């Protein structure tokens, strides 16, 4: 596509300012901006005009029975055997969602490079590798590990792993891929630019991980390795167990297409998404969407009826992922503070939200499954997210739980 055609396309979609900037650029600086424009899905960018008129659909909410800790203890041998068998036979892969920066933690680097140690170095990436190495040793088999980065942190992440010799993991089983990006817009749908030759871009949300893998050509690798199950997890939970044989085995034996690790909520108003069934499908309702009458409802044994919160650790059937890959995930339009350059090419960092970013969420992938089995884990041993510097879900709270689990740092 030449500049005239691209300019015409921009003007057709009301993006005359970007068109003017593109034309004004020297020829040797146009390439980056052209690539970004060519990749735009205009249905996404222009979805804000429809979103304002959409009404929430009626939701019929029901509890979703979980494999609870007492059940897991009773069936431990059976679950472990099935899970280890799948891992030994190369049927299980893991995907680490690591596209975020550690900005909220005062770290202008990939979040996984955070040093949580006090008496010695212990990086977030390192401990996650330690966790998966427990399974590798138990199964005597390597688990293929795919690490999703972003355009901003891809080089830093790869370099960090190389400098630390992959923390002992066999690098032949590690592959990196970059998360797809989408442009940001102002409240009128006009594209923001973050530099003279670049649109303001942001990752497409944690639900975009599988399509990003396909875009990177890794679907071929998954097929060639004959993977059947994919365990996807977020970078910030330092204690989570990855490719956990018990979790894998329980999901396989349940006959479900998906499994989700969950923790029991400490209170009805705890700020975690809750596993349930909505309109007949497995689903996750965010805490702020859950009606109080449901959030506080209790079972006969006194536990919350809707008491299992997700921790972003899921196991998906690969066949099902390929089946839903062509369907469009629901698009979440989120108000954000978006840095941009003004008409004088000065970078502006707003104090208040000034536009929209577009995200897909992994919870919507769960809803596309015919079924999902929640698998309860012990909070103190598997849930230590590091999202803040201090307070709840912080470096401080994670360090306390590292102590509880006997991990030296």
C-alpha cells in the first residue's frame, strides 16, 4: 500500500491529523507509522461509537461446583498420576504472560526482572522458573514454556534470560513471542500519537495471548510437539504452581475443556473475579459486577455460594483453543491516561483519563468453553501477587508469604 492509498484510508476513517503527519514525515521515517496503520482493525478503533448504545444482556447466574481442597486430598494420587502421565508424554505446555513493565513498583523494566530478595538476589522470573522446575524434576520431562512479551520489553526480557542462563531451564524448551498491539484513541475516536512517527499503541489485553501466539507462528510449534493442554499464567504471582500435575490430572479426569485455579474468598467484598456459571456457560464475574445478594449468599456449610476467586492460572484444551481462535472475543473499552504528542510535537502526560484503550480478557476465553472445572488451591501457598509496592498484593505481602513457604530471599 502506498502513501496516497494509506492517506486516503486514514481520511475515510476521520483520521486527517494522522494523515497530515504521515505525509509531512521524511520518507525514511514513514515506514514505522505505515506498518502500524496497515495493521489497524478499524472495527476495533471505531467500536467506541457502538459501545455507548449497548445494553448489558440479561444474566442468569448459577454456582459452579469446584474441586475443593478436601476433594484434592482424597484423590491426590489419582490426580497426580494422570497429570504426571500427560506431562511425561509431552502433552502439556505453559504460557507465561509477561508483557507488563514494573512501573507501579518503581521499576522501569519488565516486571519479571523485579528483585524480591533482601539477603540475596531472587528475581520474579527466577522464582517462577524454580516453581516449574519442581515439576520438571518430578516428571523427569521438560515442559515447553512460551513467554509472551511486549514490543517495549521483548529485548530486555530475552537479554535478562540469556544473562542468567535461563535460570537453569533448558533454553531449547523456551520461546518468546510478542503480544499484538492496538492503537489508543481520544474520546472522539481520533488516534493518539506518541511520537512523530508512531501511534500510541497498547497491548491487546491478556485475552490476546493465543492469537498473538498464532500471529507469531507458534501454533505450528504446538502442533509439531503434539501439545494437548496449555497452562497459561500471569507473571505477578510469585508462588503459583505451573503445569501442576494435580491440577492437570483433575482437569483431564473431569472431562472438561478448561480448568481454573481458584482461592476461597476471605470475604464477600474481596476484590477478585468469581468463578460461576452464566447463561449455562462457565464464566467469571468481576467483584464490582456481582450483586450483593449473590456475593453474600452462603451454602449449607456456611461457605460463600460464590466463594471461589480466580488467580489467572488456567488450563485450556489446545483443540478447543484452535476451535475458538476464529471467533471474536468481546472487546473491553477502557478509559485510560494516554500519553501523546500535541500539535507542537510536545509529549503530554495527562493526570486524568483522556481516552480509550482496547483489551480482550482471558475470562472471556473461559466463557467460550463448554465447561470449566475450578480447582481450589491454598492461598498462603499459591497466591502471592505483586502488584503494588506496599499494602495488599504488594512486594511486602509477597515476601511474608515467601517466608511462610520456606523460600530463601
